[in-house]
């Protein structure tokens, strides 16, 4: 990207638009510089920043924290020279920046003042509201973005209207994007050939993150985003629109109740009964009661499409639930194998940003008569060098 200060501002901006609770502010030696503050203002608050912004209450909090960090950076610099209205910086140049008269940027102060003047509804009222979250895909090829400057490129991104603080509502957890989906998405970005030109079914699509990723950024031939909740599917339409997919012929939305036999009933409707190549499921093993129905659905899919690649991403927050998935799957003669794919430490991530207090595990599922022969001849060949061993083969 160029200079270190640009990298720090870039990371800070990506975290901001993902509404991360804790941001990595640029270093104090950069924050006090006019050029850096101007860049932050342009990216976060300026007229050319992303149109889909975090909620106003979050923007206000970050604006206040940013100003406090800048003021601290100026106050704590031992070699500064003060006057009544500004600080003169002694050093002439640093990391490509010209050091000029310094204070908190007028633009940043104005942005904060405008947010302070905004009438915000009570926090309890907005706790159930959805807001825009933008996930930047650091493992996808960068694209030219005029908002990034003449010589800079931007990561492809996915914008989701969701409630990041909501665990469950209306009997579903599908109103927010979970870490398991982000982790599986990184795996797919690293192994694009699994999706390019393929027909994909996303089970329990939730906010549609994986379906949008495959349809818009990984060049899938067709994607079916399925879920059993009417509320989730209604919200999904908004997210498709935010990502320019509302009229896409390459993406369909389907209500699919696990274990109901709907897989076979809806088979002909899915791209005219064309074969499925890939089935995805992220955070679909958390509820022990739903696991038998999930296994039945996977069996039906593999009976219809025995050569399909089935990839499951699970956060091991409930060991009993995950073990039940593995045990019932094997009892029903499914082959379930662990895919080694490391989680990147939070401080080393470039987007999307996610961390879990529990391990995120990827599995591939195949039918009894396909099993290891398919796994070794197909998926394993496509895994590239970014996949690293992690743990044993199953648990």
C-alpha cells in the first residue's frame, strides 16, 4: 500500500465499516499529522466515504475516541511547541509526510459536532435494529476504487444489513453474520477453484454472506441461498439488493426446512434440476435438536448429488453439539473429515475481522460410497499452500 501510516489508516477504516467494537487506531506519531487526519476524515466521514455506514451511535463513539487519541498524541509529544491555537511540529518529514502546523482537524471536529447534534433514539430502542456492516475480503483480488486514491486499490466487499449484537430472535440465529461463515468465506477465497463455475447450495444462509460471496466475488455459475425462516429470507432480500444481486439470474432464494424432504421436492426447481457441485453450511451444528434433521438433509443431498462437495464450518462453542453431529453423521454412514485451515490471529487479519473464544473447524462430508476416494482426488488437489494443518482428522 505504500507508507506505514497509510496501512494503519486503511486497517482502521476497514474495522470501522465492519463496526468492530475495538479498533486499532493509527500510531500517535501519525495521528497528530494533518495528512493522516485528512485521510481518516475522507474515509470515515467525508462525502466520498462508503454510503452504507455504521449506525449513528457507533459513529459518534468512534469520532469521540478518535479525537481523544489525537489530543493525547499531541499532548504526550515531548518536543512539541505550543501556541494558543496550534502546535508546531519540530521534525521536517516522516514516512513521506510533510510535518505541518498541527491540531485536531477542523473537518474531524465538525464531523463529531454534527454527530453530537444528531437526535439519537434510546439505546434500548435501537438494540433490535439492523444496521450496515461492510466486510472487506482481503483474500480476494483487489479492484480499482476511485475513492481509494489514484494509485490505491480496494478489497472487494460485502455489505450486510444485520444486528451484530443479536444472538437469536424469532427462533433463529440468522439475523447476524457469524464467525463460522467468515472463516469458511476466507477458506473459499483461498481456494477459489472450488466455487468458480460451480453450482452452489448454501444451507442455513442467514444474512446471505456466503451466498453473496460465491455469487458476486467467486464467480459461481449459480447459487441457491436457503433457510427455514421466513423472517430471515425476507431480510435476505435487502442484503441481495445492497450487493447488486436483487435481479441476478445467478442467485435464487429458497425456503428449505431440514429433514422435511424438501431437498428432493425442490430439486427440479434448482436450476432445472442441474447437478449441485458444492453445498455450504456455516454454524449449522450449534443446536443439538436440529442435528438429526440436518444429517437427513445432507443424506438426501448426497443421494441426489453423490459427487457434491459438502463443506461445513462450525465454532466449537458447544462440544456436545459438535460431537453429536459427528456421531450421528457416522452412524448414518456419512464420511466426515476435518479440513486443516488455520485461523489467522486477530492482529494479523486484514478483513474480514473476526475472532472466537472457541476453535472454528471446517469439515467435508461425503456419502458412504464416495468417501475418501472423492476427497483425496478432488478437494485435496484444489487446496493450495495457504491451508495449514491444524489438529487431528475429525474432532
